[in-house]
C-alpha cells in the first residue's frame, strides 16, 4: 500500500503550471481618403496572447489534528500535545516558521440523543487545522508520513503551486504585448495604413495546471 501511495504523489508532482495573459491593445489608425482629402481616424483593436510554463516550486499541505475527551479542557490539552509533536517534527524538516500556520481551531460539543429524552453533552471534540508550505518538493512524501505519525489524523489537501506567480505574469505579459504589436504591424503592411498612438490597454490572466509526462 505504501508503494502505491508514493507513486500517486510522484505523479501529482509531475505537472507544469501554465500562465496565459490575454492582452488587447487599441491603436488609433489614420486612413487618408482620396475622395475628400480629409483624414478620418478610426480605432482598431488587436489582441495578443502570451503563454509561460513553469514547474511548481512549492507544495502546500493542510492537515488536521482531531481529539475527543469528556471535557473541553481535556480535549484541548490532548490536541495541544499532539500539535506540539507535529510542529516539532515539521521544524526538524528545515521548514521555516513563516511556512507553518494554523488556519482553524474549533471546539465542538458532542451530544448523546436518548430516545424520548433531552440531548445531553457527552464530551467535546477539538479540531485544529495546520497549513505547511514545503519548498523542497523531494521531501513532500516524508513530511506527509511524518505528520501523520506524529499525531495528525486527517489530511485535507496537497496542492503544488508557484510561490511567486508575478514573475510569470510579467513574462507572459511581455509576450502578449509583442504578439499584439506584431499583428498590428502586419495589418499596417497589408492595408497600407498608418498606426497612431495606443489609446487603451487591457489584460486578463488565466492560470491552469498542465500535465507533463516525465520519465526516470
């Protein structure tokens, strides 16, 4: 079972993150009409597309520590004990404090429902969810195994992403603008028109994962 689990994780790692920026540039076009020798200015829109692919450089894991006890204090104490063990393990993996954060902490009363009677509290459940950012992708599997061994009893998610997507956006934007300008210059040559100044600019960004087969 362990080998199957590790194979699944490795498959998930092997993805690329694609970033596409759509750019629309509106250029003033001046057309000389011979009939009346006047200049009529129209607006023409050119769209450009820029795509950038990059491998994810961080993994984000969120997991929960759930404990139950007869009293709220006992449930919280048990949860704190386990969370301290989990946190100690994570820090030993050379993960910085800034990459470890608690994203939720909840206390739930547990009720018993006797037939024909009034519900009564029989105990408490404490749930603490922690998010960890792992920058060494090669250690993701060992981190997952370690937090479960240390006391985490629910793993909520594993996401691979780009830690700083702004650099990719800038690269994609440059490609998209160049694409739009190339289209404008092509139309200029084909129709014999003169391009004026850029009067408007807009962009849209689309990020999406792209599976990429990799071989050992």
